C-alpha cells in the first residue's frame, strides 16, 4: 500500500512503516469497536505502553455532545472517572478537542485538576502521551497511551513518535468507521492528484515540508498548498491523519 514511499529509506524506517501497515490492515478488518480496540491495545503494548484509551466526542447533539469511550483501565478507575465527571475537567481531553498536537502528561499539564491527577496516579496511570484528531465537522477523537512506570524520555519519544502518531491516526480512522457518529460525512469518492499522493507518501516516512520541497524540487509553499488540499479533501487536521485515511481508502497504492 505504501510501496512507493519505501524507496531510498533506511531499514529502521522500513520496519516502522511495515509495523504501521500491519496495524492499519488489522484495524481495517475489525468488525466491532472491541475488535479494533484489541488491535490498538496490542500495538500500544508493542511500543511500550500497558494501557491505552480512545475517546471520541460526537458532534450531535450540539448542546451536549455525546462521547464514545473505550480503554483497558481498571473498572474502579473508570467508574470513579465517570462518577466525578472528570471528563469535563481533564486537560488532555480539552487539548485533544482543539489541537492535533501530541502532549506528554506532566504535573504542569494537570495543575488545573490536581484531584484528577492524584487519583489517576493512584490507579497506576502515571506516565502518558495523547494525541487528538479534531475534524472540521465537530467530531474529535483522542488516543491515549499510558503506563504505570518508567518516565517517557526525550530519546524514547523521538524513537517512537512516528509509530505513536500513526497509531493515533489509525485508531481515529477505524473508530470513525465503526462508531455511529451520524454527523460524520465521509466522502465515498476522494480523488488525489499525483503530486498530492507524492506529498503524502513522503509525509508517511516522516519527511518535513522543507524535506519534501527538496526531494520533489518544488517550493515549500507549493508543498503546503498540496497539503492543505489533501487535508480538505480527506477532512482531517494533520498530515499523519491524512496519510492514515488515504492509506485506509486505498489512495496510496
């Protein structure tokens, strides 16, 4: 599916993309939310996280959006989280609803919700990373990867960031397919130009906009132009999500 992006990349990158494609294929075959979550959980474990959670805020009803939540946290913690209404206080949820940028849990992040942070840590959720996938139609999803020990170092984050971002985008695409979101409008037919596909293929292997500009011998502004078009066509908010959705739709063959 991503063969065109493999040329000229090193063995480590090939392994990462092979891993991403395996996860994408497995998630595409999932028939239920639980089957999909099991694939996401397994992939999260492979990259060093014992817990994972996916949440989606649906666009309707507008006055009080519904939420879909699935995780492998303890039942006691889930009940406590719901009973205390922590979803309305959780700074990671607030961030994920408005930004596609990933975040790492920290004391500073949870400073506005100290009780939530203390209780989460007591439940074994001490180290975490999350990335949101807000879309233009009001639907917002977020994947959280967590564990009970071993702080997430800068070196580990650099080594695993691409796989973590991939997993977030694959989870969002998969759950949008399976959850009855009603308000989500997924185009049945999406057509990408050859240049848009090239930009996506190089984005898939972690190339930046300046990198792609040099590789394709076009200006950075032109790369940004094609990227904006792709995001609009696929109704996503970032390049990783665009690659995941395009691969899922078979547009990178």
